[in-house]
């Protein structure tokens, strides 16, 4: 079994730590059940397959609401999630401050979170200087306590797609100003999409995931038409509703398995024919999860 190695701190470093904490104050807190807090970060970071697809996640904390925004390198996969009553309490604790911002290193946070709490109530405190834009530390209070430093250089914010939230309307449809809502809207359970993933991952010659609509139905069609002389799988998939102006197939790769392995239950897929991105929206109790995946070739 691996051992936790304790670092040796000099008196000087201890005094520096005390000085740092004295210059901080609590900027915001999130309180709730341990499993719900952990699940929220996993859903925002797409951690459904174990490793997180997103390494770092931007948090914007306001009274009663937390928004997370993150984009992968090249913005091939974009994620924007909102959490409200999913947590028991969300509170900004700095007077005359509308929101508190922070960058969370996902795997580091989940590791320390695991040290402190598996069940029960947890309090996550974001600490720092109120005059600085980003929080500098997080303190987790559960059955044990933990403190971890977080990135506080404002240059990292250049990598955050801050305008992404403005691209969604009140119906949670992706609708940037230059164009309206996507013409294709598919409501289905993640189990249907997981069948696509299962077939594709079994076939070593296919490394993309098709989203196909034929005659108003969500269908699975892997290689049947393109290569009739080889093994193939095709047929209709269960869907609650399908809206599409025409038949089409779009192909995706980056973030596809991580997205659908991180979600469960009914989701809405929003896209368009001719190789458009797909936006996956999950509305659940106290949270809305939005993930946008770029198509193969883009």
C-alpha cells in the first residue's frame, strides 16, 4: 500500500503559511452533501470514465448559483454547467461583491476531497484577497479538513470561453446571436447513445461516433451502407422525440464517451445536418449541464 509521505516544514515556512492565511479571508462558501459536491465537479469536468476530460474548471460563484465554464485545447469540447439547489447553500461572503471566481484543478481537488469526506455534509470555502480577481485557496471541512492552493494567475482566464453562457437562451437551446436554434433536437436517454459507443468501441476499424437521423428516427448505422461486405450493426434507437428537417449523419470523437458516461437519464442533443457540433443538455434537479462537442474533421 502506498504511504503518504509527510513533508518537513521549517519554522520559516510555517510562519509564511500563517502570514498567508492572515492576509486571506473567506470569499464564498458552498455547502452540501459530499456525494453531490463530488458529482457536480465530475459532471462539469466530464469525469465519467475515471480520468477527467477537463483538467481545470472555472467557477463563478454568486449567491444561490454556481456556474462552471471550461474549454478543451482548441475549444473542441466546451462545457457550461449551472448548479443551484443541487447544493444546500451557496453564498458570497464579501460585502458589495456580486461574484467570486476560482480555477479548480479537478484531479487535485477530487483527491483532497476524498481525503476529507465520503459521506455527510461538507463545506467548501473559497479564500483569498477580496481585491484580487481569483481565489487563491480552498478549504474543505468534512470529517477531516483540507487546504489546497489553486491557480490565481489571471492569465489562465484567457483560456476560458467566457462568452459561452451568452450563447444559450432561456429554453437552454444553443442559439448564438448570428444564428437561431439548431434545427435538430433529439431527446433520448443516455442508454441509447451508450449503445452507439458500445458498438464503435468493439470495432477496431471505426474511431468515430455517428449521430444519425433517418426518416424521423434516431438510428444506429455502423458500416452497413458504406461497407456491405463487412460486419455491421444498424437499426432504430429509442428516443423520446426527434425533430430534424432532413436525414443526416454527423460524426464525433473528442469527448463523446466522456460526456455520455458522465451523464444519465434523459438528455437533449442539439445539432444540424452537414457536420455541425452537437450540444448535449441535461436538465436535472438543481442543475443544468451543457456540453458542446466538435464534429470529426473540425
